[in-house]
């Protein structure tokens, strides 16, 4: 876990983040003073998941033609449901359910949903503009803001694309902290156990019945639509974080493993 945390911090430094920003956005792992005691469960699982998804996007997704910046932005131009629905995000969700997240293959599919969702949010950020910062959400009327024209960032320099990545990961970190104030890790784990036992209602309702449907309703050119999409992404992260606490991290390219 400490190795994963260190790799995540090294990667953020490579993106140009200052030590102060890294310390603010990525809370320190908590080590108990007595030798042999475990890391704080909540934050250690989050660090593992954050590092896993970031590394997977860098070393797996970018090797595949269908996950290029241009391909993602073409999907976004089709709209949320048509571009990113049944053939992408929903496909991974259904596979995770069919295989069950107690199995390694099921958790790989869940992790693929999370990675795909991050790619989706980055693309929406490029095409329709950034989400309002969490500080900006304190300003009246932020949900009613619309952007009139696409940004077309995929035609700009790599430096600007890198800035989008940095901004998206920052927003995800802050939204996760905001959502954690409302829903505890124990609450997430309770409904994740139900999910593994075949009762998918709580996570299905939150991710798809609330966040996804509201994002589709408001549209990706609106701040409210993008905000709801961001909540979908972070909600999927929370499910992966919870499944990691309960059943372990997924592993690509290994025989299937079942956790109990």
C-alpha cells in the first residue's frame, strides 16, 4: 500500500503538481504507532484504487485504438447515452454483475467501468468545458451556466491536454471527499456486500437512477449535467474502493480468483 501511495505521489509530481498541492489533494496514509498494525482502512483503500486506475489508464487503455483522445471526444459528441451508454459504461457494469465482484474478473470489469468513466469525464471536460470548481459551487447560479461552444481541446497542444488530466483528477479527489462527508465507508461497504449477494438496488439506484439519469436529463453542455456526470464517476470510484476493502484489488492477466 505504501508503494502504491508513493507511486501515486511520484506521478502527480511528474504532472507538475507542487509538494503543497499533492499534500492537500492526497491525504497521508495513517500508520498506527505500534509495529505490525494496519493502515487506516478507509484511506488505504482509496490510495490503492486511485493508483490502480491511474496506472491502468496510462499503461492499458492508451494502447488501444478505441481509447484515443479523438475517439473519446467523438463519442462525447454523440451525447451521453448514445456515445457512452450501452456499448461502454453499461457493458462493464453488466459484466461486473454477471461475474460478481467477489471474483477477480468481476472486479476487473468494475475497474474498467471506473477507468472508462474517467476517460468520459476528461472528454466532456475537453469538449464542453471544465466543471465548476468546488469553491465555485458556493457562488449563486453556478448550476445554470451553459457553455455555448465546444473547446476542441483535442486539437491543441499536449500541455493543455495534460492540464485537463490534472484538473479532472483534482476534481475527482475533492468530490470524493465531499461525498465521503455524506456517506461513510461503512455505509458503502454495507450496500457493497448486498451488491455481491445479488441485491444491486442501492448502487444501481445511486449511480444510474440518480447521477447518470440526471446527467442525461440536463445535458453535458450544462454545469448541472457535467456535475451529475462527475458524481457518477466518483460514485463508481466509491464502489471500487469499497470492493477493494472487502475483496481486494483486481489484477489484470491472472487466473480468476474468488474472495470471501
